[in-house]
């Protein structure tokens, strides 16, 4: 089931800023590293904002974000190229009008579950209710360089909020950049919890449908996202991962 589309009122400048903040936060949380990227849909256009492929994730700035159309043409931004795996973003945004922001990363803790015989990544922690519809695995481990590959990945993702890519990484989708960043942190926490259960030699006992229903009944997603977005911004500011003056509310 898909979320209802949100009516976003962010300006291009705000979206560029959110992308830069989220990229630095996720780099600080070791979810992004020398590769991986976030995109956000450009309001009212068949285009997205994304960083340069070779810019260090630790140092991205709003002014260098590229505006790229769904055919891969750079429309605005500092000279340079988008990431090679751009078709992940263009094809998912084309296929999913309910999605505003896409993360692709190589989170080992998550894709290790594509290497385990008979084991799947399961909703273990309370915030993993986000993925209650399932986390499909894309069977092709190749880097996604061409639109046909991106389309195939979008088909694997289907209506879900996450998909693993066999021996390679994952995609997450959300209704905004802050929501995507918070989801990514919870995705990693959930994979970590399941791995710890396995490493303890125990059988994972995921949340049951009844437990998920109980949790979801009391969740206020927007409140939670706002709270964690501010928390991680403050944490990154204190550690020096974000420059002073980069504000959550800008
Ligand atoms: Zn990749």
C-alpha cells in the first residue's frame, strides 16, 4: 500500500539544503561513505536534486547540488556529473509518484541478509513497522547504470518502502528528505538488532502482525521525524560534521 502523496511546500533552496544536511548526517552515522546518495524530487518538474557523484559525502554543500531531469540531463548546478547509479533515482521517482526522496547506499549490515541462506531481514524493533509490507530483495547485484536496470529495481521495490539489492546495497523511499534520513537510521538499527540476535545464537522473533498493529495505532510519524531530524542535526553540529548555522528549520 502506498502513502498518500504529501503536498510539499519546500523551495528549491530548502531542498538543496535538506539534501546536504541529510547526506552529512548519514555519512556521520556511517550509512553513507565514499559512495551512496540521496535524491529529492524537484517540485512541479520531472527532475530531481542530487549531489555530484565524486563529491565527498562529508563535505557536500547545497550550492553544488545538481538539478537533473528524468532522462539524466543536468539542468542546473556546478559543473560535474551526477552519481553513476542515477537511474536508481530517476526510475523509482518515475514509478512512484507518492515518493519524494530516495536513498541508495551500501549498508553492509543490511545487505548481509541477502547472503544468508533461509534468513530474511525482519521487523525486529518498534520503528521497523515502517517496513511491515515487506522488504523485497533485488536479485541482480550489478551496479545500476542504465535506465532498464533502474526500472527493474523499481519493479522489485513495487509499493514497498525499502528493497535490498543482493550483495550490493539497498534503496529506501520516503515522503521527504528528513523522513528518509530518519528511516535510514532506523533501518540500520533494525538490521543491527537482528544481527545481534543471530550472533547470540538465537532464532530471531520479529514483531507479530498484532504487535505491529498496536505500535502503528500510537505512532505519530511527522512528530517523530521532526524530533529525530533536530536531534541528529544538533549531534552533527557538535561533532563538526555540520557547519555552524546550518539550521533544521531553514
Ligand atoms: Zn550501489
